[in-house]
């Protein structure tokens, strides 16, 4: 499964492959500028997962839950 943003970038790459050509200045600039939004989306998904599980509000639980949230993200939204 891909996130909406991952799907948008996949479709954009199909339509405009030159934007993702890291061997050109245009491609490097595009990838560097917009890849940070994938990381922002990742953090938002993880934080929402953690916040949804906050009934056990201890530091140990939050740390453990962050590991679980990271695993959840990686398993669910791993790029294909």
C-alpha cells in the first residue's frame, strides 16, 4: 500500500520522468526539494498512530509505541 503522496509521486514520475532523473540538475533539484515532503508525511502518520495509542501515557510506553509506529509505517507504506 502506498500513501496518497507516494501515489502522487509515482504517477508524476510516469508522466514526467525527467523530473526524477538525478543525472540532471533539474532532476536533482526536484528530488531534493520534494523528497522532504515524504518524510513530513511519514512523521505525521507515525505521530497520529502514537497519539491514537496514548491511553498508557508513560515515557517507556511512548518509546515502545514509537518503535511500533515506525514498524507499522514501514510495513504498511513501504515503497514498491
